[in-house]
């Protein structure tokens, strides 16, 4: 019975389509939690463009608190799409709204800037981090090495 329920749930989750058009977003979302859940669910479904569009629309038409986990999903969407401009916009939103990014969110920013080739931005985020872990170092080193700056990558490796 559990396997039957699991397979039905899997089918349902895999076949969900976002049905809310942007013109109806503010009407249907009564809470900040529902807004965060909607954006996160779009990202989980790999509907990155739609998630970024929903964020843009809601940012212009509604006032809501974005959870750090939602920011992380949006930054990952920018990484996947290689959209550094959208990533910078979300990063600025984080800074303007006084969200104190934790190490996980900062690592997502490092990864996004590195993948998009915005190495100065990645280095700035890295330099401003009060604590770093292996993911932090690896993200910056990978960014440098993937964009032809192997010497800088090796220097960072030895500073690790």
C-alpha cells in the first residue's frame, strides 16, 4: 500500500505545472510563506525562469519577506541559467533587505558568480565572509580555473 501511495505521489509531483499566471499572483498569495513556497516549488521543478519571473513580479507588486532558503534557490536558478545580472539583482535585494546571509547562502553566491564568470564579485563575497568552509574555497577556485585564471586558482589553493 505504501508503494502504491508513493508512486501516486511521485506521479502527482512530477506532473504539476505552474497554473498561476503572473497577473493573478498577488490575489492568490495571502501569506509570505505561500509566496516563498511557490518560488521554491518552481525551483524544485527546475522551472528557473518562471521562478525568477515570479520573484520579479512579486518584488514589484507585493511586499514580502524572502526566506534565506528561497534566496538560495533563486541564486541557484541564476547559476543554472548563467544569469549574472539577475543574480546581482537578487544579491542586492538580500543586502537592501538586511538579510544576514549565512555560509550556505554565501556559498551559493560564490558558486553563481564563479559559474557566470563574475570573478571580482565572487572574490568580494569571499573576502567579506567571516567564516569559510571547503565549499567556499572550492567555489572560488573553480570559478577562477573555469575562466582561464589558473594561476589565481592555484594561489588560492595554497592559501587554503
